[in-house]
């Protein structure tokens, strides 16, 4: 027989903690000054196939020469900077939602990949990285001997 401790407010406190973290991170990124950079993180999609991974990163307004892609210890890292051009001479900002500044995203890949054959393409604000699996990570059929 196992003894289970009764915690009537245990789950409630963790939800409150999660809400506090979310609000802290939201307000830490808010800034009313449109000339100072905000921290942003571009959305990433990762798809696995039998032969490798396809990683898509949305980076609208970021030139390809402002993006770096690295692979270290099976972790793919995309970093760069989105520049903001602010022309203060033409009026006053009333609302600012677009973000800019430096960003970095790291994706730990679950199997060994072939770093020599990675291909990255940048088109229409989307960076697409094709990461092939290494030969030892690809599934293969084993013949059973009698």
C-alpha cells in the first residue's frame, strides 16, 4: 500500500506560479519607446522524415546576410538581427507592435545528423533548413539469417 500526501492547493499554486511567470515575461518585453529594440523570438516549425529534418523559421524583414546557422553537438542554432528603421522626423508613434532586435533559436535534434550536407534557403521571409540524418541514424532493414 502506498501513502499519497494530500495537497489541496498544490495544483492551484503551480497555476498561479505559471501565470506570474507568463505575466513577468510579457511585461519584461513591453516597451513604449519605439526606438529601443525588443527581444523577440521567431516562430519555428520542425518536421522529421525518414531521411532528415526540415526546419522552417519565420524571419520577415531579416536579410539573409543578417542570419547565422550553426550546428554544434546535434543542436541547430539560428541567430540573427532584425533591424528597425525609425524616422522620428515624420511624426509621432501611436502604436508599435512589430518587434526587432537580435534573436536566437536552438533546436536539439534527437538523432545524429550529417552536418556536411545541411542546406539553408531564405525566401519570402522564411528560412528553410534541410538537415539530413547521418547514415547510422537512418532506419534500415536487417536480414535474418537462418
